[in-house]
């Protein structure tokens, strides 16, 4: 049992980070407001979790302007995709 638990990635312990990664696994990208609405989070809460995932290099951002408004889009990196899939596999093993 300990080996299965040790395969879990602590970067994904938070339900918010699980949510962010889940959205980005099934979409090419998502902007800040979309993530905020889907996950029902405050700006600050979402921003802090995004910053953590960026520090692990699991997601990346592209900043642009849409009209006169700033828009930040996030996508999952290859490393993030592999790490998250490994985490999901470990969770699956845990519940078996």
C-alpha cells in the first residue's frame, strides 16, 4: 500500500489543482476567466494555484490582448501531461 501512495504527486493534492489540470487535459487551452468560472474560485485563489503549477512547469501561459482587455490563456505542458497521467494512474491503483 505504501508504494501506491508514494506514487501520488503532491503537486496535485489540492482539489483546485486537480480541477485546473483536468480542464487543461481535455482542452487545448483555457483562459483565466473560464477556469475561474468552471472551478468557482476567486481571482486570488486561482492565481496562487496557477502560480504553483507554473513553478512545477506543468502549465504555461500566453498573455495577449483581446481588444483592449488583457487575456491570459493557459495550457498544459508535455511534462504536466505526463505527470498528471501518472498521478491519475496512481489514484486508479489506489482504489483497486
